[in-house]
């Protein structure tokens, strides 16, 4: 992860925290990866079979997907895990991960989703560019014809176009079919293009037909100038007011009336699928009658480039994981694969650790041997001799004896230990709970080793700043016929970058100040992983000892944010605006907070294809779950945030099930709905925010204020709040397909004193209960 580090050498704690403001954002690792050791290091992954197939919606592809994994000599690599990442609405694969065989091949079977179009599955190995498999999903035979709108209300002399949509059993549209139109009553006429003209007051039935299917649109004609809402009662919304459409027999509808005056009113309809499956989809059909485009395409006015804050030195927005993040992902996969079978032995071993008469005393200058292998969990130990450099209350700082010279002094290591004891440890444990205590020293080891420096190649544009490896929580020695992890250090510990001012390791120069800044947020982030893993193994006795990646990473990104609040002397309820993070505080924001904003940006620009709980490790997923967790924590009140986070860490469930248990009684789906409204409405304007209920407000950040001032690398400021939104034009239906956790933002305006009718349905019926929605007035 791209994370910094702690107190500068020889400084008091107060001075040290001020010095943290001078930072660049770099990456450190976390956890994960391989059950059977690979035969060699893979350098390439190529598609072998299964790409570019065609199938009907919901069908299994006839040919399995397979990839070939090879090394630098183009020889097959066996024993390497391949993860199969299913795109939004793309169906399912079985298995979701597979291991290469002796020929270097890994395979899976793909059942495509129910949405027609181009579907995608990525095959990926950590550290390599993924291979994309695509399939063309065809709609099935025609099952029904749906007319739009469902019903219409117009005045004499008005016109309205009705449209036909021929669909298969899953709601996929079949195009190219001839459509016929007929008016059964003379009070209205309809031409061959579906344009209805109101001739006289009364009711007309417009019949649409195609491919042997038919549907009817009842058109009620009133006096000239009649409003489009018919019997649906109009609502005049105050700024920030949120309403839900009302359920009818086969759709939801709402009539909004803009206040009289000179100002056009603007609104947003928000949709989110709360279904738990990312591979399946929900269809939403949205129609507006009397709606116009929003007044502005951008949601806020552009800002001058002179007021920008940095987003990390050289940082660019990208949804692809960097090599450092891929390293982290590999560690996480290793843990899941290699360590899951060892949980029973670990729990059987725990009483043995508690039988020791007392903790082992340790003094500065003593030596400890530690395995620093970052690629394999339980085999091939890389033993290094470390010297105890500082002994704190919670931290034991150990320096690799082979570290480059000109590193930290013992006094500087003592400052590091003090910062951990007084800042990071109490902060994370207050939020997430206490870690286990299997170490014979009763402390968490901070191991500064050149082995971490060696993980970053020469002249790389990234830095791996450190990592936590859950293998160290497992016993070395097998007991009672249960397997163990022979390469474990049997310690709660982190591995950290060490200063290397002369570039001894891979010619990468690392000054003390840079390394100090790189490690603080790394430790805050990794300590959450340590707490989460150790409590699942030894405290909660969870059947699954590893939290799902997206939620575990989201919690660690919350830890980064908590650190930012601490070092900047802010709280999580101050609604920070651009001026709060700019100017003299810009470096502070760049070092400790910008990564979360970068990740969240990737979600905001494409919410219809990204989700806070997508089963992948994309930056968009990380950003979305960070934002959702921050929003959900805030809903608990200032005194309830830590309790909410601790409940997630101290659960025996994982992923969505974990969130559903903590936010019980269906509250998880309600929170998702409210979060989508907050994403587009919070801080739209002062008046809008004042009108919003507290359930739709994120009290930590004014994203609309901060984002326009962020610049991409060394480029210009964004200038806008970058949320992607649709425009709803009158009588132009929109069909939206949402996978689990994905959302859509639909903006429209209504002229002063006018009314507009919105209808929402799903393939001619009421939307499923998993689709949550709301209409909010923005302007």
C-alpha cells in the first residue's frame, strides 16, 4: 500500500507529529498466496482456450477457460494460483481460483450471466498483467413486449411517443423487430413511429405489437395544458428533501412539482442493487415525463488550478493495482491458501503459549533470529539475525544486522518505539480491539530489514514499504497429528523498510526522513490486519480465519484515515473542506489521506460497474468500501464509531454476512441506499445539506469541496466532483442493469411551477426488494 511512517528521529512526540506533514505517498504490503510452492517464478500468463465464445443468457460456455503460465525461459510453471475475477453481471465461474498443473495450465468453467452483451472474466496472477476472457451473451427468444410509458396523461393537442421493447425471459432487449401501433379509440391517433396525438378529451388505448407479443398503453386525455402526472399526487420538495416513489400494480411512480418562481429545480434519482451477488444483475426501467436535462453537466463549478492540493508525488488516478499493491494481494492469497488448513493446530497450540511461567525479558543489544521470506508462508525460511534496538511498552524494535550502514541510531529506534506505543497502538486497538499475544516477549516486533528493501526493483516507480504476514501467528511445531507452519516466527510482527542512503540494496536510495514517513501509515494499516487475523484465529474462533479481502482492506483503509485525523488534529465529524486540507496542510493530506481519495475516485467515475463488495481487489472496490464504512460508522454517532468497527473485526462471519449481522434487521440495505443519496446530495449546497436528514450526511468529509481541488499527478485540478450521472430527458426511457452493490445516479430538472412524472419498474413489474431507490431535490 502507498503508506507513510512515523516519528522523525530524535524528536519529541509533539514535534514528531508535526514533522509527519512532510511526506510522499508510497506503498507497503499487507498479506496473502500459494498452497503448493510454484516450480519457478512466473513471468507470463496467456489465454489458451475459452476466449471469445458465444452463448445464450444464463448458459454455461461449452469450452472451459484455461491459461498457460510460464517463466522467463518460457517454461511452464506448476503450483501457481490463478484467480478468476468475474466482471459485473458476468455470471459465475467454478472454481473461482485454480492452481496450475505440471503443464502450467489452470482452468475454470464459466456460466455467463443473464444480461446480454459483452461479458468479462479476468485470469490473474499477482504481479502480472491479467488475461481478459470475453464472451458474447445473446438474448433468448422473445418472451414479452413492454410498452413505455406504462400509462400516459396528456392534454388535448399534446403529443407523446410510445415505445416498444421486445425482451427475453431475463429482460434482454431484442432489436430489429418490426413494431405496429394502433389506437383503439378516436380521441387519440398514433402514427407508424409511435407518436400519439391527443384529439379530444377521453381515454385511448394504444396497442403495440411485435413478434406475436402485444402490450397496451392507456392514454388519458384532459383539457389542453393538463399535467403529465394524472392521479399521482404531486410533491413539492424542499431542498435536500428525499422521497420514495409510490408502489402501484406494476411500477413505482412519483410526481414532482417544481416550486413556482424563477429558478428551475434539479433532482436526482438514486438506485442501488443490494443483492449480494456481483455476478448477477437487476434490471431497472426508468421513464420521466416532463423532465429536462440538468442545468449543468458538471456538478460544481471548476476551480482555479492555483488552489489545488497534491495527490501524492507523481500519483495518477488508475483502477489497476500497482506492483506494490499486487505484492500485497499475493501475500493475502498465500495466507488464505496455505494457512487455512493450520487453524486447528494453532488453536490447539494456544494453551501451550499460556503455560509459560513468565514473559521472556529482552534487552537492547540482544539478538533474535527471524524468517524474512515474503513469498512463501511455511517453507523456504530466509533466516536473518536481528539486533534488539529498542524495547517499548508495546513494541520491540529489531534491526537486521545486515542492514545498510547510516541507518537509525538506537535513540532514533527508541523514538520509533515510543510513537508506536503512544500513537498507533492505542489508536488501532481503540478502533478494532486488541491483537493476540502469542509472542514470548509480550510485544509486537517491528523488524527493520533490508529484505523489505530488496522487494522493490531498481529504479521502480513504486516502493514496497513493509508488510504483515499472518504465517507468524501460527505454531512452528506440529502437535497431536495436526499440521504446523515450520517457517513461522511465532510472533506478532511487521516487516519494515530500512534506511539506505547510499542505495546499497538495488541502488534505491532511502534516506532516514523518507523511510520514517513511509512506515507510519504502513504500520497503522497493517496493525488492523494483525488484529483482524489474530482475533479471528485465537479470540473469536471464527470458522473462516481470514476476512474477505474487500472488507479487510476497507477496515485497514479506515485505519489510515484515523491516522490522518490524529496527526492533523481533526476529528471524524468536522466535514473537512478544501481549505482544511490545502495550504500548509497539503503535504499532510497527501501523505496520509490522498490514497483513500484516489481509490474512491475510481468508484465515483464508474458506479454502475463497481461495488463496495465486489469479489475483487480493485482500487474502485477499496475506495467504495472505505467510503461506505466511513459513512456507516458516522451513523453510529461519535461515541459509537469504534463499537461499530470492533463489531466487524470481532465477528465470526465474513464479508456481506458480517455487515448484515452488524447492521442487522435489514439495515445494511438501508445504509447502502442512504449512502448513494449522500454520495450525490451531501454538500451539494449549504441549503441542500441543511435540508437533508442526518442519515444522508457524511460528517467527516465534504467530498464536493475537496475533489475539485485535487490534481492528477502534476496535472491540472479536477475542477469538478467526479461522480458519474445520467441525464433523464422526457419520454426517453432508460434501461439500467445493476450488479450487486453497483449504483446509478440519474439527474433531471423541472421548470418552475411545472410537474414531472417518474416511473420505475423492472421488466414490466415492480422492482425486486433488493433494488433500493430515492429521489432527492438538489437545487
